[in-house]
């Protein structure tokens, strides 16, 4: 199974070189696509260093678009540029743990009929280190990954997504069968895909090994992005239309989650008192687990 590693860039060239170097060190057969989705801020010194690294490597492709299309369309574009069966996203700034990381992911897929694999990462801010950084997924989320697809789906809609797209790989044929990533969304490619997969009974396999160092500061960890917020609200209309199966009373649970995170917490408590208390409790427990 050959792997295609995809790094999407949008105005975040500053940490790209360490990402690229970690890919070039892999001892596995791979194709590497670096895709710039219309960056308006370019670093000429980084681009020059990048070209020096990849100039004679036939398995590495650099693509730059003039207009920003958003994460979802960018990812789908890259998928159409490869025939590799194993798809591994690697954000700019994230780095593989060591030279065997891609091999470990491929081994997990080859173990059985697996279409989605999520794995461990160490979170860092400035420089990766084996000695520091919190480990994800958290202990309680590891337990959740052992539950049925139906239970994971219900948990995500009630309490939010805990399966990061930055540490999840895919079987390409499975993405094709589900119609690729949903381009009704602009920035949110992973969550809608998980919801659709889980609603169809897909098992998400957890590889309990550190595969990447995850750098904070991306679009999902940098505060509220209006376009990302719009994507989250769009999930509600998808729920109402039955895109993610028969969700039953989970629509009201997701409404409460939206109100709690993007609206008035007081209003959320008035309309959904029990659900709000559960969300507050989950946040407190999460902070305790991280401390």
C-alpha cells in the first residue's frame, strides 16, 4: 500500500520546513503533495529552502493556487491528483514522530478491514520534544473510541468532536465511496466526514502509538473563525435533512452544543438546562484530566 501525504498551506509557511523534513525522512514508499491554497503572505526564504529540498524528488509535488478555495476543496483537489490508497494529512507545522511513522500507519490499515485510523500525538507550541507535550487523545477519549459507531456519533453530537483530522488517516477508496469530503463546507472537512462515516456504521480504529507532533495555533485552535463557525451551523441543517442518518433527539443536543459554544450560555441554560450542565461538567472534567 503506497501512501500519499498531503500538506495544505494557507499563510503558514513559517513552520513548513520542519514538516517537509519529517516527510523526507520516512522509510516508506510515498507520494507527497504540498498544496498552497492561495496564500497572500509568502516567505521567499522559506520557499527557496523548500525548492532546494524537493527539486530532485520526483515523488514530491508543490502546487500553488492563486485563489483561496478553503480546506475542503483543497483536500479533494489533492485526492484527485493521487492514485495512492493510503491518505495521510500532515498540517504545516506538524511533524512525524520518527522515520517509521508512515510505516506504522500503513501497518494499522493492513491489519484488517480498516478504513479510518486515528492515532496519538504529542502537542507542542514551539519545538517538538519527546520529553514534553500533552498526549492526545485523552484517556477518556481513548475509552470512547472502543465503543460502537452509534455511541461515538451520539457523543460527538452532544459534546463536540474529539477525533482530530490532524491525526487521522484514510483509505482512499473509502473516501471515494462516500463521495469525497463535503464541499458544502469550507474549512471543516473532518467532522462532516466522520459523522457520515459513523452514521453508516464505520469503525474508527485507534492506533495507540505516537505518530506526530501536533503544533498548536491552527485554524481549529486559534479562537472563533467566522467561516468555521458557519460550517458548524451547517451541520445542523445536514442533521435535519437526514444526511447523517436518523439522528432522533440528537438534533436538540447539537443545537445546545452550538448555543453553548457560539451563542449565549445563559440562554442555553434556560432552553437546555440538563444538557448545559452536562457540557459544563465535561469541560471541568477535561481540564482536570489535562492538569
